[in-house]
C-alpha cells in the first residue's frame, strides 16, 4: 500500500480518537468480514464508534485508532445485522371485523416491546424488523419499522424519519385471507373493486388537500385513513402486500400501475410462474422459505426456486420470517434453502440484509457494513449459510443486545424451560389483527 493511499485512513484514525466527548472506538480484528456491498474480506477489520461504522476493510489497509479497544475475533464471521421485512413479533394486531380496509389503524399501538420474541429475534441475528398487522383484511393498517435495541417501551424501538414521523408502511392483502362474509369481500373481483374505490377516494382527498392549502376555507375534514393513503400515493410510504397465487400477484401489479403507489410483494408463492412480469413492473419481492409447505391451498405451488427465478429475472429479492410462521432464530437458513435451489450466494446474503433494508427505505443506514452506516452487525461462529453456525453476538447501533455466552441469552437462543415465558402468540384467522399470515 502506498503512502498516499494510507492518508485518508490515518486521518480517519485521528478523527476517531481526538474528538472530545466521543466514546472509545471499538476495533474488531481478524474476522472473515462479509460487508454485503463489496467482496468478502478473509482477514478483516471493523471499526465502530458512537453507534456508527467508522471503517471496514482488510487488516492490511485499515489503520486501528490509537486508544481503540481491540476485539480479537479471529476465526469468526462478521456481517451486517439481519433484516426481516415481515414479522409479527410483539403480539401486534391491526384492523378488526368492522370493515375490510382500515389504513388509519397503527400496529404501533398494539406491540409489547418487552415481548421475549424480540430477544429471540436478537438471538437469531435480527437487528431490523418490519412489524405488521396480519392479512385477514384487504388493508389491516400501518406497519412499523423497528430497530432491535434493548427496550422497555415501544418508543425505544421505533425509527424516526427526518421529518420526525414514524418509519413504516401499509399492510395490504388479497387472495383467500381477505375474503369472507360482509363487510369483507366474497370474491377476488370484489376485493380488487373495493381497493380501487378506496384509492379513488384517496386521490379525491389529495385534491381537496391541495385546494385547502391554497384556500383554507376549502380544507376538508381530517380523515386519518385517507391521510395515510395520500402518503402512499405520493410515494412516501410503501405498500407491503400479502399475495400468493400468480393471478393475485398480477392483480397487485395492475393496481400499482393504475394508482402509481410503491409496493413490495410478500410471500409470492407463485412468483416463479410470473417472474418476468414482476421484473417488468420493477416490483421487489420479499419471499418466505418454508421447509414444511401446507396449510393454505393458494400456496400449494410454492417452490424453493422462487429466489433463483426472481434473481435470474432481475427482481430485488429479500427474505422474511413471517414469525411465528418461521422462527426468527432460524432466519439465516432461508438464504441456505434459496442457494440450495439455485440462487447465488451473493444474492442470498443480500436477501437477508441489504435487499430488505432497501425495501424499507433504510438502506442508507442498515443492511451492509459501510462507513457512516449504523453499527448493526453480528458475530457468527462460522459461515452464515451453514446450519452448524450460530450467532454469538448481536450489536445494534454499537451496543451489544445479545451475547450467547450469557446464560439467559443462550436460553433464548436454544430454547428450554422458561425460554418462551411472556411471549405473545398470534394465530386467529378471523380478522385483520391476529389472523392467518
């Protein structure tokens, strides 16, 4: 390495150690580092300070700041914290039986931040979740994106956007889940009609808001549901859409094109049948990899090759647990299943991390090990796609939130008497909150 190439790193080291009031830099040295953005680093260094990543790279090229606390992690693997784009941890519940479309309902108002399910998720290496209401309604409410910090109340977990609003999207669904007796729709056609009707009302409400900004006397009465749908129409919020069958997937794509909202397709059991159409619509997919198919007739054609088919078509593809459908502690094996069925290692690892962060509009701070991003990372005993590997430590914004060497943390990781005490479970299939996933 030339003298000139070392200058930025030396300056970085000085800045990391001389700024007054800053906490001590932490240097993790010797691990096999998987940054996701960029090549894997066999003998790497990760430097963290004040909750952010300061530097990452080969040991031969990264200067360790004087005064830094050095952690010898030789023989370990370090990668970004895992991102689950679809979870029901914390006992969330959304809309009820009073109507099929309820965008005003916030799942935030129903989550128990002390639920042991969050600690189980940390033990699986998860650091960022999209917690959603269920799929028993066409729209069961607003989702919330959570960082898995140590928490006593839900406010300790939420992510705030630049305008101080909560980070989150909108949960929608189609197919058999959302059908039922009135006021729910009885057919797929009626389901799509109700969604169209609602978005037309949102378009009209947006026009009234624009008129009201010019003339206060024309400002419409506040409607919390339509207000949120306007944010969806304006692209500020993403629709997270439960869908399985290929025809239901195509219905979502038509609605996206018609109203111009952004959408992430979730589950997509039949994605391999229409991968080219999904790619042409530029729609990301969050897929679930299950080893025990069954329980839902519209998911009968689910294939492990979904990931490979979507990758080959050029679709941004991530994974999710749908916890409790897949236990958050087993999330990494989703990538392993996908690789076994033909997906590339690179895309599978990105699907567990960066792809999900992109779907949540949080890739500027999560999903990869990159200077300036939040220090969300995990320390593994071996390769992340091996069933023999376990998570040894999980760090969120530079703070350790899981350590397998601590008996209580280990209990949450491996199970046993007391491991699930206090955990909320959601299994009812009758409404928009705690229902079939």
